[in-house]
C-alpha cells in the first residue's frame, strides 16, 4: 500500500467511523436519558404492589374483618397493570433503539460504499482500500449491535445502582453502631428537663411541651394520661429513637446525646404492648441479642417470668419425633403462641439481659384478665431491684406502695406522687381512677 493509499484509507476510515459513532451515540444518549428518567419513576411505582401485598398478608385478619379483600385485590391489580403498561412502553423504546442502531449501521455501509465509489472515481484511492475499510466496519458492526442489545440492561442496572448508592450514602442522625460517646455504667437515675418534641409527620406539632420528670433509681415510675398525651413518646426518647427538639435527657447526670448508644441500650430492656418474637425456638427468642448465655440463665429467666411451666409442656413434631419445651419454634411473629405466652417470653428476654432499667410500655393492655394476672406477677418479679418506667392504663400496674405516678396532660406533667396521695388530691389522677373503675 503506497502513501496515497494510506492517506486515503485513513481519511475514509475516519469519515465512516465518525459517522457510525455519532449516529450510535445519538441513539445511545437518547435511549439512556429517556430510560433513566422513566426508570426512576418506575422503580417507585413498582414498590407499591409489593407494599400492598405485604400489608394485606400481615394484616389479613383485619382485612377479612373489614371485608376489604376486594379493595386490596383491586389496588394490587391496578398497580400491576400500571407496571405492565410501563414495561410495555419500555419494551417499545428498547425495540426502537435497537431498530435505529441497526438502521444506522446499514446506512453507514451505504454511505461508505457510495463515498468509496466517489473516491475511486476521483482516483483518490483504490477499490482494494475501500473494501478494506468496509470490511473493517463490517467486523465492528456486531459489536455495535451487541452494544445496543445490552444497553437496556445497563440502564436498568444504572437505575438500581443509583437507588442503592443513594440509600448507602444516607447516614442516620442517631447511629446505634457508632463507637463514639461515653460508655456509662448505669446506676438508674433518669431526668427529663424541659423537653419539647413533635413528630415530622404531624408537621412538628408539639407532643411534649416543657416536659420535666425525674425518675429515681431502684423505684417504679408510672406515666399515666389520656391517649395521645405523649406517654409512649417519652419511651421513644428515653431509648433515643428520637432526639428532643429542645431540652435534654440525662442518665445519672450525663446527657443522653454524649453517651455511647449501643452500650446504653444494652443496659435497658423494653417490653411493649405487642411483643416482637422471631421465627426461632423459644430458647433463641429468650436469649436473642446475647452472645454468651447459658441454658440455666434462660430457664431461670423463664421461671421468673412465669413462662417455664407452659414452655416445658409445648410439643412439636419434627422428623417424626416429638420435641418438647425450649426447642419449640414459635412461628412468624410468635403466631403459634397466645398473647399471654408471647408476653411472658418477652418478659423473660428482658430479664435475662439483667438490665439496670426496665421499660414497660402498656405491657398488659392487650391481655385478658387471666393472662394479665400471670403477666403482672411476672412483671412484679422483673421490677425487683431495678429502675422501672411504666406506661400504665390499668390500676393494677400502679397501685404499688413505692410507685411514683406522673400524670401527663397536653404534653407535660401536671401531677406527681403516690397512688394514695394523688387520690386524696382529687385532681386529674382521681378522675382517671374513677373512669377506670367505671
């Protein structure tokens, strides 16, 4: 190949490659831009049917009780139809992109041949050089077509990766895994000083207004009040699931914000109204969260929680063998147990952690009279020697002689004292007791 052929080959190759790359680039950028914009919207839409299905399955009894099965089915069907429509549109867009890529590839061949004829006619280059250039493009075209084929997968991956990285970049304002903060060994004194707090979902309407309360170590403090007055919000703040907007919370005169959260929570046990159990054995549920725990400690905690008696009588068939007791798997969310049984296992789990502070958030409110009696006895045992904070709705939980009652109204403590003292006062607490008895 002489110098003229080399020069003409270079010019021809440059022209054809520039044409091919520019046209494919236009297809690529157009498809990518449209797909990314649509993909971000579709990802949010695609979550809706899954959310509905999970909600309906988890709350199936409520759905059946309200006879809303058809409502959920219709909403799920509407969501799936929308996803189908979006997928169809995306498929059309992908097909169009592929068709354009193929069309432009063949168009480039046509342009290359036509331009080659012109160059040969003008004696700029030889037919052999033209065929070399065309063959080079012919060899490259499968790669260009493959690029167009994999482009939709790339776009989907890019959208998914973008959502994932966005989630990974988020940092919780309150980080339980942080190693920062003082590791305080609790004695049990707690104080809330001029606390203000409101949830974002309520437009920051204040739930707690200048809330102040001192909780003494080794004693039981019961917080009572009407629904929505802020009782459970206090528990959320004590565990530092939220930070107050103003004011401060202290443990043993140390500001909660300055403490190592993981170490603090390891010294606090919470028993809620609806105990959370995992689909493991009873043994694993009681010892959940503890790396080192003995069988004797698990049994001792179960006995203290009045749970040992029913646990050892529980049968389960596994591989034609009947297994009794602590190896019984409780089912998803403990659905194989009664409400009272679940609550007593939750109390055993709280006891086995040997907490310095025990928090009871309406722990007996969902139980029948017989179950409540057993659970209340278990709670009385669990309170011994510990600072205990009780969200109360029944008199049985607050009549103890050493129990300090704090009455909350409109987000602040308006009365504080023992059961007998507040009854004699004849104020808000006396009205609460009278309504309870009625």
